[in-house]
């Protein structure tokens, strides 16, 4: 049996005789009907035909009673499929009002008006009810077959309508489920696209830094040799200078014993070359050269560090916070006048690293943070740390400084990229830090908003085994 089959019929009519007629037509006594059929078959040789399934007919004699029946049937989950409603039912509601109220209770109900005449024109009736697709009219006196056909056809229509509605519901549910799946898939795709883009950017950046690193290594190697002998020569020249000055002093003493013409011409020559000035200036020049050479030597050393030559450091298992604290102590003089230092350290396991190098990274980040805070406006530098899944630790250095414009961000890890005035920044801090993080199989990320501040985030593997693989992956 179809789950939507509904053979329930409600008759609302004030005339008891009509109810009796309907009962005979729609819900005859089964036993009597089949006995009659059998007698007819015996007398006239008719074949016994399979009767249509009977209806369940309920009676109401006034509109109000009809409504109560409909409401009760709904509450029981056994709604009526069809209602036959008389047009005139004094003293209560007329047919039109009854149908209006029945439909408010159950809009699915198929309705047949039964009438010999109408109190209002049919046009008005239809206008009042505002719907025509669930309403038929049966004029009295009616034929039995009209009643039974209307009941059959409208029951089937009720059933078909419910089936269609259920199918639409199912379809809508399926569409909603599919839409939800697609939305989810789309969101996942967006995340993947964003991750890929980030990876691509990182790859491009690490490739370009790797080639800059090779270049830097070559330059460092080439410069290193001449710098070494210039440095050595400078030292030798300082020694020679001392010896020459000593000799000059001896000559000066001897000058007093020379005959006057020779002594006069020598004094004139001394005046001409400005020997006194040379004597004062030469040591200063050699001293400045030495300082300049030492700076060049430091830059070459930094370039070597960036490109992984001569790192010369031991791997150790250490507690990161200790190194950070000693670095912060070193920097107190530089940071305190400009910013408050806030520590939000989490619980970290001991990690495998080259501690001096990691301290160097922290130092660079904190110095940059302090530099980013405009003079005269006290800022905050926050150091935060934590552990991801036990395999990685992270450290963030966050400042409330000037921020880095997005178009500049891709360049800040390049060696010699600096926005600081000449003499104040060499543009090596971040490139060195980048190299150090690469060597540790970690990473360094930046997030910055102009006018609001910058956060650098370091991520480091806890164990070196993962490091080796990661480093290998980053530098095939
Ligand atoms: N926290 C920060 N806030 C704003 N800008 C920053 C920050 N950190 C780095 N930068 C920008 O990145 C550039 C490169 O930084 P990096 O540390 O490599 O070099 P530097 O600080 O200029 O010089 P060095 O570190 O060699 O003394 C800086 O000049 C600055 O423009
Ligand atoms: Mg710096």
C-alpha cells in the first residue's frame, strides 16, 4: 500500500438524509454489498467485479463540527483527503466560511461544494476562497456515480499531490546536502589554494635567497683574500710608521748640527710638505683604515654565515628561554629607553640547536623591533613562545612599531636590503636570521601592518633528525 494513500472523507451537511445517501455510495456495508453482488451474479450471470477500496466516511452536520473533525484528524496524524461541504447549513457557518476555515486548518484538503443553489454568485465564492485548484462543485440532485467518481479521483489527486510534495522536499534536502558538500569542498579548496600560494611564495623566496646566498658566498670568498692581506699590510704599515717617526725624531735632533744653508733649506722643505700635519694625520688615517677594514671583515663574515660557510658551531640540546633571556639582558640598554618588554613564554621542551646562532636571530629581531618604534612614542615589544604538537617550538617577536609596507615585505630577507639611514643598518640582520633558521630546518615568517606593528614568528623543530630532512628539502 502506498504510504500516501488516503481514503478518508468528511461530509459536512445539515441534512441527515444526505449522509445516509453518501454512506450507501461511498461506504456500503461490505458484507451486504458482496452478498448483493453474489445474488446479482446468480440471477443475471454478471461477473463479480473487484470493488474499489471503500472509503472511511465521517459525518459533520455543521461547519463548526466539520472543523473540529478536521483538527482532530490532523492531531491523530490521519488527515482527510476529501471533504464534501453543503453550501447552506443554517444556523451555523455557510459552506464558503466552512471551507475557508477548513483550509486554514488543513490546506491540502480537496473540497467539493454540494448545492442546489447558491447564496452568492460562483465568481464571488471563488474570489473569496482565492483558490480554485482544490475545489469542485457538485450540483444537487446528484448521481451516485458522480459522487463516487469525485471521491475516487480527488483521493488519488490528494495522494499524488502529497507524493509530489514529498519528492520536492526530498529533492530540496538532497540539493541542500549537495550544496553544503560543495560549499565545504569550496572552502577546503580556498584554504588549499591559499596554502599553495604561500608555499609558492616561500619557494620563490627561498630560491632567490639561495641564489643570493651562492653569490654572497662567492663574493665573500673573493673579498676575503685581499681583505686579509690589506689588513695585514695595514698592521705592518703602522709598525713602519712608528719606526719612521722614530727616525724623523733622530733627524730633527741631528738637524741642529747641520751648516746653516742646509738646515734652512731642510726647514723650508719641511714647511712645504707640512711635516707636522702629516705626522699628526698619518696615525689617524691608518687607524681609520683599520676600523674600516674590520667592518668589511665583519660583513664578509656575515655573508659567509648567511651562505653557510664556516658556521663553526656545535649542536646542543638547550632550553631556549635561557638564551633568549641572556640576549634580552644584552639588549636592555638599547630597548629600555624605547619600549616595554613583555614576556609571554609557554612551556617549551629542550630543543636541538646551535644556541649562539639562535640568540643571534633573537638579537636581530629585537633590535629591529626597537628600531621600528618611532622616537618619542614609547612602544611595546612582546616575546611569546609555545610548542606545536610536541614536534616544533615557536617564538614570536611582536612590536608596536611602524610596520612594513606589503610591497617591501618580500625584500626584507635579502642581504643588504635596508631602509635605515646610511651607517645605521647594513641590511644583514634578517638575511642572516633567515639562513640560520634554514640551517635549523625551521622557518621565519612575518606579519605586518603599516602603522600598527610587526610580528616575526620563528618555528624550530624540537629534534635535529627532522632538521636534517627539512634542510635537505629546502636546499635540494
Ligand atoms: N620589526 C620591524 N619593523 C619594521 N621594519 C622592519 C622590522 N624588521 C625589519 N624591518 C625592515 O627590514 C629591513 C631589513 O632588516 P634587517 O634586519 O635585515 O636589516 P637592518 O636592520 O636594516 O640592518 P642590520 O640588521 O644589518 O643592522 C629593515 O631595514 C627594515 O626596513
Ligand atoms: Mg636589523
